[in-house]
C-alpha cells in the first residue's frame, strides 16, 4: 500500500472546458491522467487530490467527473480548490456519492486520516495579497484567510488526536494554495504550520511554472508543488518521514 498526491485535475468529462490555455502539456490531459495513474496506482493505494478537481459549477455538474475519478485505481481523499464551485456541504456531497455508487472518494474537510504510515490533513488555504489572487467578485481577503485558518486548525486538531494512537506517524498537510510562493508568504498559515510542528506541506494551484523547483524548504518546512501538469499527470508517491 502506497500514498500518492496529485492536485489540479481540472476534469471536464464533457469536453466543455479546455486547459490548453496553460500550454501544450494539457493536450488530451484526461487520457494522459488515466494512463499514468493506472500505471502507478493500485487498488490498495491512496491518492490525495488537493483541489481544483472538476470544472462543474453545480454539484450535479460534477457527477461525471467524480465518476471518472472513482473509476481510477485506489482510494481518493479530495480537498477543495478555488475552481471547485460545485463543492457543497459534506452531507450533500456524501449523499450524492452514495446515490451515484461512488465508493472510492472521501472528503478531506475539517478532518484527518491515517494513510500508509502518515496522518493526512489540510484545507484550501488562500493568497492574502489581492494581486496574487484573481477571485470572482469582491473577496474579503482577511475574512477568507481567517476562515481557512479555522479549518486548518480543525483538521490539524483531528490529526493530533490520531497521532496519539500512532505517535510514530508524521502529520502532513495538504493545501490547494501555496503558503509560500515566489516571494509571497501567507504568514498566518505558515505560523499555524510551525505551531503544530509540521515539516511537510503539499500544494497545487500553480500551473506552467516548470522552471521552478518542485520542492523548497521554508523555515524548516518542505513545501512541495503537486499540480497535475507539474507532475506530468502522474500521481507522485509520498514517503513519510
């Protein structure tokens, strides 16, 4: 059993949304994803998907994309990204997946899981600086980041409870937005990671920055870019400390 991560699938099963605006690497990306995923992930493995899963605008619009994800090998833990407008309440999403016979997808939302000798938790995160985030409508950046801090703490608190039973397992955090990127630091989120002693944080959201290092260490925290295009649409294995 192994643990993998890949963010920003941007699924569009009906073909209504193209990702090629981000470059030729996105050509025929869903077939690339299926081929590469199937080559490395087995039914006994777990894959974490930290956001931007489907282009659907409503929950019912995302059903085919979630079924596509469900058809791939392994268990999946999914978090919310800034383009996941279809994301609803946990109750509604779990009910929909039960009705649609989607059996391999669980929500990473205000909770934590033990996976392959690792404790997994996380939330969406947020860019605090307005020029770093092109939000739809007028976004209250301070309010949003405060909400994400609350959610991150809820998830980390659940992780700490699990670590009591598994003290040898490290806690890894999975965000959609990078807490540190290209000179920008979301200090509020970084401070929470320090408070809980986090040493590994995985994120997505960034596309096309293939010249940038995949992993950087910031104040003792390894920050790892896991966007699908950066990974060549192949889930990346995680090796707990």
